C-alpha cells in the first residue's frame, strides 16, 4: 500500500469536526476504498483551547492556516474556514504555491477567485476540488463534471440555500408573514451572521456561478449573476401562487443563450407537482439538463456537519485514488470569458395586482397587457370585501422587458391599488 | 495532447447509435473536457447492411465482437450488446485478456459474472466501468462509488425499471387493471422480448445487486436478491393504498443488517408525498443513504438512447482523463462474500382483506393480529354492497414472519372471503 495521504485541516468548526469524525471513524473503510490510508497530520483554528468534542491530540496544531498550508508533512490542504478573503484565501494560495492539492468547501472564495486559483493550481500540477462548496452533501460537482461530461449542458438550476427554502415553505405551511419566519430562522440559528448572504441570494449565487462555469466552460463570473432575494415575497403571493398550482422558490438558473450566459438567482414560481415544487424545508435540489441525458434531479442535505464532511471526503478520497481533474472540468486557461446576458429568456409570468372595483378596470389591465404584446393564459379575480378586487394573471411566455413594459402601462390605467407584482414562472 | 483514445463499439442498437452520436457531435467538447480526442475505430453488430441512421463509414467493421475486442487499434471495448452469456460475455473476456479497458451497459453480465470479470480486469491492470448498466442516465454508480465514498452506506433503494413504474402509475391514473396496461405497454414497445425481465423484477434486480456490491463491499450476489414482480398488484390495491396515502412501487432495497445482506426487489408501499411516491411514468429514481450524508435522491431517465449513451460516455471520458477505479469501488479480491439474509427487517405492512359481513368478523381479525404480535396503526372498513366488507389495515412495524403468521391465523378465523393481501411499507 502506498504511503498515507496526509491532510492539513484548516478550520475546526462544524464541518472541520465532521471531517475529523469521518477520518477517524472510517479509517479502514477509506483505506479499503482508496487503497491508501488517509490521515490528518495537522490542524488549524483560531482557538486551540475551545472544547470541540473531538480527539485532536494526535494532530500538530498551527495557529496560522498559512503556516499549516506550507507544512512539508501534508499532501492535501483542506480548507473549511470560509470567506472569500483573508486567511482562507491566503492559506489556499500558500498551499498551492507549496505544491499541495486543495480541497475546499468555500463557495465565496471560488466564486470570487476561482479562475486565478485554478490557474495557479494547474501551473503547479495541483488540483483544487470543491464538492462541498455547492449543495452540501449532494455530489453535484462530480455529477456535472464527470457523470454528465458527454453532454452539452442546456441549463442548470437549483434550490441551493436551505435557509431560504425553509423560510418560504414555513411561510406557506404556517401561514406566517416573511418577517415572522425570518425571525424564527434567526432564533433557530439558521441564518448566517450577515443574513443577506442567505436571504439576499448571495450564498446561493456563489454556488450557481460555480455550476455555470463547469456546465458551460466559462470563467466563474459571480458578478454577472442577477440576484434578487426573498425579502419581498409576501404570504399573499405564496398563497395565491399555490392556488394557481405553483410554489415560490429562490431558484438559481444558468443557461447559455444566443445572447450569452444568463445567470439568475431570483424568486421564481415552479409547478407545485414538480420535484422543485415539492421540495420542503432546508433540503437542497439541483437540476442538470444535458442534450443527451435530459433532466437529472439530485436532492439532499445542503448543509450540516455530516453532509458537508461527506463531500469534503469524496474529494479527498478521489485524490487518494489518484484521480486528477481540472478545477472546472477543463484546463483553466481554456475557460472562455462569458458574455453576460441579461435575463431575457421568455417565460410565463405570474402577476398579482389589486384593482379598484369599478366597471372596466379589468378590461383596462387586459388591454395594457395586450398592448405590451403579452397574452393571457389564465386570469382569476377573487371575491372581495370593499372596493378592491385582487386579480391574478398567468401569462403566456413573455420577456422580462415586455413584462416591465406592461407594468408601466398598468400604472397608467389609474385602476390599480398599490404596486403590482410580477414573478417569473420557470418551466421545469 | 496525448494520442486519441480509441473505442471499439460492440452493438449498434439504440444505445450504440447514441454513443456514435455523442462521439461525432461532441468531438470538440470531449477533447476540451478530457484533454484527449476520443474516436471510434471499429464497430460490430449482427447485420452490417441495416440502415442505422448514422454515418459509420469511417469505422472498421467486425462481424464478430470477439474479433473486435482483440483488435490492436482499440484502447477501450464498449459493450452494448446485452445478455449475460454468449457474445457479450465472450467479447468482454477477450477484451480484458487482450489488455483493453471495458465500458459496458450490461447489467445482466455483471450481475452474473461481475466478480470474475472484475478479478480478470484487475489482474491485467484494466478497468471495467458500467455507469450505463444501472438507472440509465443517472450517474448513480459514480455518486455511490466516488461521491459518497466517505460514508458507510446504510441502505440503497431504487425504482429502476421504468416499464414497471409506467405500468403501475398508468394503472392508477387510468383506473385500469394490470392485464390491460401490460398489453398497452407491450404495444408501445416498452417491454423486453421476455417481459418477465421487466415485470418479474429481474432487470431491476440485476441493477440492485450491482449497487449492493459497491455500497457494502461485497461480491455481487444476484442469486440472493429476493424478487417478486408486479403481476399480482391489483387496481384495488393501488386505489386503496392511495386512499391511505401510499403509492405502490416495484422498489429495490439493499441494506446490511446484523443478520447479513438483505436484497429485495419487490412491490412496496411508499408514502405518496415522498420523492419515490411522486415518481411518475418511466422515470427512474435511486435513493442512497449514508451515515454522514443522510439521504441523497437521484432522478432521471432510466433508459433510451441519449441517457444511456450519456452514461457510457461518462465512463469513456473518465478513462480518457486517466481516472482508474476498481470495478466495484475497491479491489475485487477484497470484496466479501455476503451472507444472504432473508428480508426480515421489520416494517409496517399494508393488509387488505374482504370479510364476511357478520358480527364479530372484524374482532376476529384484530385478535388474530394481536396473537401474532402485530399491533394496528390504522384500520379502515369500507362501505359495501352485499355481504362482503373490504377492510384495510396499516400495521405498526412487524417482521414478515409475523405477518405470514398472522395471515395463517386470518385463514383460520373463517370470516375471510378470498385471500388477504399483505404488502410491505418501506419507510423512506
């Protein structure tokens, strides 16, 4: 049996301790499957005295992850610190510079610096693997990079922030407004220190940008992801969408169009009976569409010690087995700079508005839609008390420009109460 | 760039032509992703004159797949002939003997001869890859062997025969009996020449035995799969199960128990709102449960030219990239001979019976259940015309022995009309 593969583990939070757990618990299983022992040589975290509920006594301790990354007695630098800058980035660069392979769970780091890191690694003949960075325990990076490698990818989609999906499904099941459920989620510890990373779609946007790079052979371009969080989703929209047979999800969609690469992380309606529509709570789901394979759906835990450590160990064990892949599935130098395309792929839209209850109001809205070139698939006017009538419209396919144009015309009719809402319906 | 990877393609049916299509259409994409051109050198099929709607003019033709397998100008033998014996087996053995890697879609071959083939390949330093053999386009072999390699697997499950799932979901949606839908499926060309391969569970059983080998590090033991087809499933059971919140699926389940390896491919009830319960038509689904990752669900097309060729090409491209794995995820010589355990893991059961409509009938059944040590979760007696009362029972967890015991006691009560039905409810 070859010499053990030696890991330097930077970060001893939930995920780091999860990795320690697997390495210790499954030493025999790992050696049987990879033909090689996998051991942790040294670890690093901010506070050595903290009780971590794990036996770290056999590992050297480095206060500084950069020092850890440079140690001569490690082969693979495992980075589960997090953050796109600072120690995580410095240590990862140092690891590559000193000839180490890297396994990371850090979506922010790769979303911002993926290209330069991949180039640096490939220049040194090293690999960077990041299964744990996207959708937690779901082996989606592997599925996309390897399992579907024979496909021209058409579209990749995903619900990849469990906290947002928890909030949206909890709003529906309990009939509670956003603010209340947001506060619940905070109390439960589901939110990042900066909640906007979750509810603003940034965390999920990071993940989408990594999937897009692999799927379409382009440089990671997180800055081009159109992001819209879930903060404006009302319980009314959730209920009325359900009444029309839809669920609202914070859905990431990346597709290559004739205009360029479209990347969106926005609230969308999806059919209630689709796999995405049926996804409850904090679970993640990724949908991969290829020209040969059709649609592949993967579902699993998107966070947590066990699932994330499972993904880290998959990468580690690939390295132990001798599998060497380019970071984004092809040489970094060959990745194209994508043309960022505004989200203009036509789709049906859900529209909700409140009308003054006077003759001809609905006709004015219908006319405005027609003038904007949008035709109506379904319309529903709800019974109402008082002078206001809630109206729901599901349109046929329209571009967002047309929708925005129609919304402007609605305003000019003088029959609206408050602002209308329009949400894209993603056809899944 | 290294020399092209040269394929010898044996079998030019739907899948073979699908492989030709991807190799020809995506030559640039494949080279970009693997760093190496992938070309077809030679092909083999029974009838050279048949019009196959593909340009095969650039390929050498071999009437005999064994001759193809031995050609010096191929690196990888791609076997999409099918069948556990005869040309597929002979040619695969010949390919290995002459130092070729093998990519196969042949579940029957591996279910019957996986161990000897894996040993032969590993002795020669060759690989056998078979993503296409299980669940078509779903990259489940890769997910299990590599993506979840850090897990001790607890259970693997799957709906892996699209024809059976089509028949069961069509029976429910159209309210038609089994025989009618079976005949429909035959007319549509969904059935194998020997339909028992589909509806008897054999094809799906082959696939389950391969997943079990990887998951639990055991030799493939197809003969130990308990198989029961769907032929006895009545439209009454489908409707009544739905009424209790369940769907009936031909579900494969493999799990390692204290008694040994349990492998079942049998009709089961699953909750209607679970991913398995929601699976409609010919789509496949595999559920992988690991101690770290929890539950991973994968869904996609289980058959067809494009999906199956996608899986074949994933294996080919792994070889082109230099990825070398043991056939079943660890060296063949290290695979344990499993102890086959009868399916004795306790589960809730669904029971349906018809009772004579006379006082005390239900009490006798309840007593018989209690005497067999089985407690009742839910019972429902249906309104009825005439002297017969249909009764449904959902039990708490019981072993199958207990259930069989109870069924015997039922018979002795003298209040049953016809035979009672008992179907396991798999907790998913």
